[in-house]
C-alpha cells in the first residue's frame, strides 16, 4: 500500500517502500512461501529469446513483478540475461527500478502517465505511451522544459478498451501531432489483445491483420 499525499516527493515514497521491503521475518512465521529460482528465469528468458529472434523480449514487471520482487527480477534480467527493455504499469514502478540502479535498460510505462508524474518520467528517461494528440503535446512541452529529447511508444487500441488510439482517424491524429514534435522519438508501438489467452479466437486474430 502506497499513500501519496499532495506535494509529496517521490523520494519519500521510495523510502517508505524500502522500509517495508526491509522488514523480514523468519520463514517459520508464515503458513506458506515461494522461492524464485533466478537460474530458471535466466534459462527461460534465453529459450524464448532464441525462439522469437530477432524480436526482443520486454518483460513486464508490474505489481512488484507479480509479487516476485521487481528490483531483484530486473537486475537478474539485465545483468544475467542481457535484457534491453523492461516494462511497468505506472511511473512509480519505473522509479523504483531507476532508484535501485537499473539505469542502462529502457523502461516502458504501459499505463497512462498522469500530469503530475510526467516530469518524473521525462527526468528518469522512461518511454511513455502516446494515444492522443493532447498527450503528445504535453510530453513535448515537458521535454522542452527539461531540455531533453524523449523516447515514446504509440499505444494502439485493438479491443480491450482501456487506453489507446483506434486505427484510423484517432491514430492518424496522434501521428500528425508527432510530426510537429521533433523532440519526441517514437521507438515502437504496442497493443493489448483483449483475449490474448485464446490465440485461435477470431477477435484476437483480427488486430494482427491491421
């Protein structure tokens, strides 16, 4: 649980996170626990990398790497596996990685970056999703304020109906706005399939044909 008061510094929240992470108990105090074998993680990463090459994997470390410990997993992925890009769901999660020493890998924020967190995303060199012309212009203004050129990715809506620009008019408006913002470097585009767990589903296959 993270409580963010108005005007709080992210460093204060990161310190709170460190406090809770440092609280430890003997394993006999718990009804159950699980172990993460980093050697198996490394083996699986390399197997998948070989299978999909030359495409690169972007591991998603949202929700503290689904409870496994985002920073520990990120270090294993970057140091042992040579992973070049990691993904998080929100800016705060990316800040935890940057503060923890993950400085060489790219970090993609997959969820919406709010107005108050945008300066932090720019300062810490995170890629943010762009899906409206307004967000493109906001990012460009903040990048100009900090004197930086920033990387970003376009989020395309394909049926999940969370965030994203629908192919057609909405996507074209985003592209047109990007043409007017030379301080934004688009390095990719991504989507979130509505039924990714059902690969043979017709609704899942339709976006692939765009």
